[in-house]
């Protein structure tokens, strides 16, 4: 399992015994059903998100991820805990500057989501299966609209999911590639969307990128992004 593709948070690991939760150890009814479903998901897909915790008296108190913790405990009791989860990934609440979406690599996350989509699952069903937000699933699916160049940049973790969504708003792969070349992989989402909006609003409008750089965005019948100085 690889590190998260979408966060600068420090992901640490600790033995399962170090974690504490307010979730009762005796589970029954609907809660037990949810824990069993989570346990099956972890066995099949791995633990896709780290636990969010605070530190207290040498223990790690789970703030977000109590269902995952209960499922991990159940798997350990059943001696079915995956070998790569001998220690559990977590992030401290104090370090949570941005939400953690996935512990999978970009390529693996895309593969998981698209495989489930090809089996006819809806976005909601995929989100429930992987225990990830529905918006995350939608964002991952937008990767399929990228050019091969941008898709590879995403797989190499040079583009974030937010950037992917922005570039995917352009219908033409040539235009995506050229805009990436002009703006670079560190362009903010606002910068990308502003360039796209200014161009698409007029079909084939001129986008002023500052200085002497001007971009003419393609209409749906055009094949390439043209540059004018």
C-alpha cells in the first residue's frame, strides 16, 4: 500500500493496541452489520484512509475512523488482519490541514474505482464499497476524460484530483496538454478554471495569461490549441 495522493499530512503508523475509541467493544444490530461490511472492504480493497486521531496520555484517541477501528479489531480477533496492517496508518488532528482521501497510489485508486464502475456500480455504490466520499469517486472518474499526457501526470502524482477536475473541463485532449504546458503542473485550480472559463465562454476566445502569452481556446470542431503572441 502506498502513501496518499492528495495530502501533505504526515502519515504515521502504530500498533492497533495503541488506538482507543468511544465505540463500544460489544457490537450488535445495525452497528455490527456496518462493522462486518467495513471488515470485508478492508480485506478486499485494503484500508483506504488513515485514522484521524488525537494523542492523550500516550494513547491515540480516534476522532474519525471509529468504524474502521472496530473492523480492524474484528479482523485481528478473527486472525484475518491483512499483513500490511500489522501497524495502522494514522494522522494527528493537529496536522490535519487538508482532508485525507486515500492511502492508495493515484493509479491504484483509479483502477479500483473504474473496475467497480465497469461492473455497473453507481457512484454511490462505489463510495459505499470503498468507504470513500461520493465526491472523491466522481473526481477519480473524471481522470478518464484526461489526455494520456495528463493522465500519466496524475498517475505520477504531479497533478492533484482538484487539478484533474479542472483540466477535465476542457473537452479536447490537445487543449488540455497545451494548457498544462503553459500553466505548468503547479497551477492553482482557480487559475486553470479562469483560463478555461474565459475561453469557453466565447467558444474560441482569447485568454490573456499575462505578459505576451495569449491562448486561443478551440471550439468543438478545432483539433488543436493555437498560441498567439
